[in-house]
C-alpha cells in the first residue's frame, strides 16, 4: 500500500474526490508508479503530479488508468468532468490536454484488435453515449435533491405563517425507500446492496446510495431522507460518521467506511 502525501489544502472537494479514487485504484492494482507509467503511456513524473494533486490528469489518462487497473471508467470520467469544472476556480486554467511525455521506457506493444477500425469506432460511440447518459442521470439527481430541500423549506414557511399543519409539497416528488435492516454473519444489511467495496460519492444515485443512507441512519449519522441521492446532506452525514469513527474524512463511502457501517455497534 502506498504512503500518500497529504493533498494540497486548496483543492476543491470534487477534485479531491477524483484524486482519492485514482489513488485507491492504483493501490488495489499493487502496481508501482513506474509500472502504471509503462502501461498507460504517461510518464512516472506525470502520475506523481496527478496523484499528488499538483496537476489535474487529462481525461485520457484517467481512462487509461481505469483500463490498466481494472476500474470503472464511466464513473471516473463523470468525476473527472465535475473536477475539471472546479479546477479553474483555484488554478485559473483547464487541465492539461498535452500528449503524454516519454521520459520512460516505451510501453510494450499492444496486439491490435482483429475487428479493425469499425469496431473501435462503435466502441467509442457506445462509451460516449454511456457517459452522456450517466451525466444526465446525475444532473437529474441533483435537481431532485434541490427540489426536495426547497419543498421542505416551503412547507416550514407555510406552517410558520398559518400556525397549522400544511400539506407537504414534497408529496408530489418520488416516494422514499424502506430500510430492511438485517444482520448476517456479523454485518448489517438494509436490503438494497451487499457491496463491501463499491465507492459512492457526491452526485451518485441508486441502490448503493440507498444502502449507505440506511446504514448511516442506523449508526446515528442521519443523511435526511433515504432517497437514493448522494447530495449535500448525505455527504455531511458520511463525513460526520468518518470523523467519529476515526476514518479518513473524505465524504465518500469506500471499503473502509462500508466495513465500519456494516459492523457498527457489533458486540
């Protein structure tokens, strides 16, 4: 396991989330920095800058690392897109798009696919469509979270003004999810996901997020509504739980946080 230096304090949280994910992916692969460089075509010095938070890796480098280390390129590319939007706020520019440097031995030749150029074009189009679909889902998830918060605020204002219970405007929004808590082999599960390694972070949505919200609520770090959307309230709840349990406070639910949530309160 690598001993990582602390990331620069001025990094935006979304940039920090991306770099932490890339570090974890490299650690799980057990490749050294030079081995990653040889397999991705980006120099060891470049990866030291990327993983040290001194430079935002280009999109192609993120995709290459995911391919080499067996990660999910789609979720990493979504995080990269959000991090790119925030990078200029603290660094006054866009991430590097220059081609990889060649101050190391050239990578081993790769056997070309037998299907030729047409297959590569089709795969590229498919990946692009998948990334666009995921981006659209994340945008809708964020808008839904904002709508719920606005609905709760509207209800509070109405009750304060009228002095009586008013109908909940949030009732027109999608219903919340049920936590079916059960303990198996010393671990707690809520009936939506049995993962121990998937990473859930800000902007994500789906069953993995529902599972995390249920377990956070059980552990006394309520994320608000169990709506399956990793919004600001869920991120605050994750950080509160991580700080309380002595974990790395990064606001993302990774393997260490899953382990603590599933065994919290075990006797």
